């Protein structure tokens, strides 16, 4: 009788992404431009448009720090994923969030989104991972592990 040893969990670190920076910047610039081109006949409408542009800019900076440069305290800097789709996310501030990967997870060639439910909560959490956030081999391993885990879940 042979004993199969369980596969070791995949531990990966996430780095900054130029592609995420370009996507984020372009989308927020387009949103601010749309707000600026809204018709306004009064001075109060122009002030509201200016305030909306400032809010959009502030939100863009926060999103860039969290997702593109990964310098915000709430940015996810590492992921530990096991074969049974248990996941642990580590934030830059040191907080660790453990939970289960949900079937809504998307695995693609240049984008993978992990949808997970932290233990003891009802609210899901999403993590978008682009191809340039980690080494090519780590990204391939992550995608394979997520696909195999999804197949195991659907067969069970």
C-alpha cells in the first residue's frame, strides 16, 4: 500500500504592474473627461463637475496604490493557495486573510481573478492578478492549480 503525499501549497508574491497602471490611469482619465464634458449652464454645475473630477482623481490615486504599485497597506502582496482551494492572502500591513476560493474565479491567459470568501464572513473578496505581477512560471502554476481545483470541485 502506497501513501500519496499531499501537494505543497503554492506560495507566490505579487509585485507592481505597469499594465495595471496603464489600465487604471486610462479608465480614470476617461471617466474624468466624460464628467468634464457634461453640459453645464450654471456656475454651480461647473463647481460640481470640478468636485467630481477631484474625487475621481483621489480615487484613482488610491486604486493605483492598491492595485498597480502595491504600496497601500491593504494591498495584497502574497498568496498561498493549496490544492483543495484553501487560500491565504497577505496584505502589505501584515494582515492575513484565509478562506476558500469560490467557483466565480476566472482563469485566463493574461488576467486571473480570484474570488474568495474569508472564513467567518458572508462577503466575498476579489483579487485581480495580471500577467506582469509575478514570474511567468508562477503565473502558470497559479492558473493550473485554480483550473484543477475547479475541476475537482465540479466533479465532487
